[in-house]
């Protein structure tokens, strides 16, 4: 067997766990990892090594990223696929790393044909079937228990788009129904949009406001799903209290379909 065919066949289970020093540094101060049992920790550390070995990390500007940054991105990125498995990320491989949040020029056209150009400040972005772009400053600020996790957010979009439609519903295992998913997510999204209207918009209010999720979730059903995933892993009590049916479906989905 040639080395190339060996590499192709190497699965996440064949990798040594992420080294203890990096694991400790990433885990420390990030409450989501405290809930994992020893078997889950071992699986996650192997997935993280697999992720680092199979992704092309490309620096945008002079961001680095250093080994600890790669380990941080890998561990946070693999948390959602801990029970789903590595194959969920087999349709993309490039991680672009920018030093800080970046400005993305957007154009919208309204129903009257009025064109508006504006700049949007982003901490992460995915290209369909393509690279994930992450701000290193936001990666480092992710997962500290306040509900903010740009890596999980962008990975949620990657899971969502696997069925060809970025619509807030990833491909579901056979044991889960699309109708039940819509029946939980659609009213939760509508309710959240109403809450945002009542509380007033503004990203500065986000974390200290009474909203259960970052108000970016009101942008669209797919952003609602991505923000719900961030909160589910990072501050589960917030989403559990507001949207228990959504939380229950996310728990089942991220366990791989077993309730
Ligand atoms: Zn998003």
C-alpha cells in the first residue's frame, strides 16, 4: 500500500490525541468541555488532531496562526461533530485566518429596486462548499460561557449546507423528522424576531440584554440555527429556558440522532 492510499484511509480514530499541553490551554476557562466524560475527551482530542492534519490553515495578513491557535480552532470546531463524526467535514478543507474582524462589502436590492451598498463587520464567514474564514481575535474570545463562539457558529453553517441548502436545517438522521424540526424552529425564530423588535436592535446590547440569544439570530432562519448552536454549546441554560423544543432537537441531533 502506497503512502497516499494510507493517508486517504486514515480516519480520526487513527490519530494520536491532541497533546496534553494544548488541550489544557484550550479547555481551561471554557465551560463546555467540563461536561465531557473521559471517553468524549479522548474522542475530541483525536478529532482535533485529525482536523489539524487535514485542514489547510491559510493566514490572511500576518495573523499567524500559531500551533495553539490551530489547536483552539480545531477543538472548538470538532465539538459539534464529537458524536456525528469526522465525515461531516469531509466536503471542505481550508481555514482562512484573519487577525481580527474584517469588513465585508455588501449590496442589497430592495423590492423597489433601490440598491444599497454597505460594509458589514464580520468575525467569521463560510463560502458554500468552500473555505471558512475566521478572525483570530474572535476565536480566542469564543467559548468562554457567555454564548459567543464564532467557530461553532461557522461550523453550524457547514453542517447546515451539507444537504445543499443553507436554510437552518442540516441533513437529519433517519430517526429525526424535518417536520418536527420546522415545527420547533419556525415559531422559535418568529418569537425571537418579535423579542428583538421589542428590546431594540444593536449589537452592543447583545450580551447584557435580556435576549436569550445574540440578536444576530434574527437575521434569517439559518443565522438563528447557527446562533442557537453557539448558545447550545456555550450557555445552554439560556436557550433551554427560552426554546426548550429547539434545545431538545439540537441535543438529539448533536448526539447523532439517538435521543
Ligand atoms: Zn452566520
